């Protein structure tokens, strides 16, 4: 499905066609990706709705507009919106200590040396705050970072591993026994912080986190296919997921993707015990575009207001201490962002210096992606949303996100 008119929303139709042609020629035809949905929303309409390739190579099922994708870390912005809804209701404050909601974390230490069973720690310079969880300055980590003895302990205890066993509550209990990587606020490290926020949302709202998302976000926005599992009646729409290499690895030339998760035997077909606000949702292009349109419009869509415009303004500002960009503060071996010229807000990365990124964009555009190469960004200055959905692990396998930014911004003819 391509362009429906020759000139749309201040964008060159010929250059929008180039977006679709590039994805088709460089990614679908070469076998790098099985299929992809690319949508460009500008000035109140879809300027591009491109649906290419296959949702399931093994069964030769074509990609469709209503195909269901694992969005992994694109769950994080949704969880962050849930937190900020409770902030607006004064049920959570950004400077609340996390121990107010998780008392067992009141004496978390900072790693000084040693390995699991023998960690040496010191007291943090200050307590972990809710804002630290939103901006990943909490001192927590991910096991896949493979950087320190602390993330090794995460791997051993399967902390935040999206495992089919275990619960969110059990993850919180495990984390109470592990040290922090650093004192909160001293560095940025991509982490299980957003999973912890899901736990806090459930505790403060006195309802299961997944119920809060459904009743307060998905139902009001009409996100009918977004959930933590795929029900039987929707299985035929669920994409296969593929993998090439390993998370953070450098690909060998010509390396081809292999099936990683079969949609007919996937763990996603049953409700999980571990409800991951950091990476557990599935969704569709239509659903996630509605979420992104709500963000673009300052917290409201079709009469459903989730947040106030000033709250969105706060969320999409750079909250890194000192106003620096990620290279000045990051300790992550991996995250879903390029770093130069990019800051981090309350649930999103945000461009603070477009020239430093060496890619076209706008100061104040905000974005995030998921482990299976999904990606979205919102550019309020250009009244623009771009959504890219595919299913290939890891997200760093190919530079498609950077290329998509270049292609889309080069299609804008009227600002």
C-alpha cells in the first residue's frame, strides 16, 4: 500500500515513495526483514501507510495493517504516561523516595566490589527518587548489559528477564537483595526502572497494573489490540519474530535472520505471570499511532484526555542532571537510542541538539524503540509522527532507524 495522492501534508509524494522503496529494496527484498509497516502522520492525516513483506515467512502470510507486533521497550512510554497520570492526581510526586512505595528498598547500597553472595557496598549519596526511575538514573541495570558483577547477578537471578515464571512482585523482592550500580542521579543506565514503575502504579492505584493500563489508557484511546498477550482469536494476526546475531553484537557480513518466536507456539499466547511495564506489550500500527497522536496533541485524542499539555511538556524536556546529553552521563552498553545530541526525559529520549546527532530532526522531538527493531518518534515542531513496526532482534542489527529519519525529513517540503 503506497501513496494515495501526489502531494500530502506539506510533504513530497515522490520522496515519500522513496521511503517505501528503500525499505522494500534494502530490507524486504534482501531478506534482512521479513516485513514492515511504516506510517507517517503529518498535519492530521496519514501521509504514508506502507505495508510490505510477510508477517510470517514460514507460513507465507503477508504483512497486514492489523498485524500484531511485540513492541518490547515501546511499552516504556505507555508505562511512563500511566505514572504521570497519577502524578497529575497528586498520588505520586516525582521527588518521592522510591522507598515510600517499596519500604524494603530503604537501605539499598551502592556496589563497591565483590560478586553475588559477597557484594561490598556503601550508602548512596541520596535516596532513589521516582524521577530517577523515569529517566533511568536510578542505579538499577539490565542483566543483558554484561558490564558489571551487578548485572551478572541480575542474569543469575533472572531479574527482569520476561521469563514465563516469576512475578513482578518477586522481581521487586530480588532487587531488594542486590546493590545499585551507582548512587541515584550520578549516571544514566538503561534498566529495569520502568518495570519498577509498573509495580508502583499498581500499588498506588490499588488495581493490577495491566488493569490500570486497560481502563485508564487503552480503552479511552480505543487501543483494542494492545495487551500483555495475544488471545486465541487474534493468533492469525500475530507476527513471527526473527533474530540475527545477539544483543549488542556485530553482525557478520551476509548473516541471515532465523525464526526466534513462532506465533503459533509463542509464550505471548498465554497471559504472563510477569507483567512487564518495561517491555511486555504487543500492539498494532493503528493502536500505537493513536497513543502517539495523543502525545502529539498534548495528552488528548478524540475527547479522551489522559494528560495535560504542561505535563507532556515536562515529560519531553531533558531531565538529565546538568542538562547534558547521554554521552556525558551514560554507562549503558546498550539502549534504544543513539547518544550524541540526545537527552532523556520522563519516559522518552529527546533531541536537544540536532546538529550533534548528524541526522535531520528537530530540537524537542522525542522517541523510543523496542528490541525487535520497532521505533517511533514524535516531532511537535513539524506536527509529525513516524511509526515503524517490524520483528527482528536485536534492534541494533541494522541502521534502519537512522535511515528512516533521514528519508522522512528529506520528504518535508513545508515547515
